[in-house]
């Protein structure tokens, strides 16, 4: 991927340390994805609510980057393509390192594995 890509704004900070919608509803997530255009942090498709994909469907923002420590890959919802590299986004580039997966710690149900998509 080149450094200037329509749908990616490297200057936009992430919306927070967790999924915006899950936090508002006191929900939980498995992994987090960050919209590369507006910074919205949403939960992955393995999570019960799939907010990152819902964000793409409602906004048309095509690119997300993993918001997991040690991961910097991109996914393009519009084409179904994964990219192993791309522009560096504004910090922070992942959720807090002490935040467990799944998370957040105090909201993950004991039977979380049976609730995965």
C-alpha cells in the first residue's frame, strides 16, 4: 500500500481504548479494529456484536487496522483484501497492553467461548 490512500487518514487518533458501542452498552469484545479513516474503534467479527463491520456498513469507510498489540495489518472491507503493511496511524496504535483478550476484564461472561461468532 502506498502512503497516500483514499480512506486512510494517518493523523486521526483512535476513538478510545475499546469498542465504542460495547463500552456504551457495557458489552464485551474479543479483538478490536480501528477505522483508518475516522479512528472509530469497534469489535471484530468474532465478537458478539461485530461493531467494526457495522461501522463500515454505516459509513462506507473501507479500511480498518488491527488494534491489538503487536499487529499492524489492514483489512479492506470493500475488496475483502488484507494488507501486511500500510501507513503508520496516529498513536496509540493498540489498546492498552494490560487489557485482556477478550475484554474488558470486568465484563466478559464466564461462558464467553460459547458466544463467539
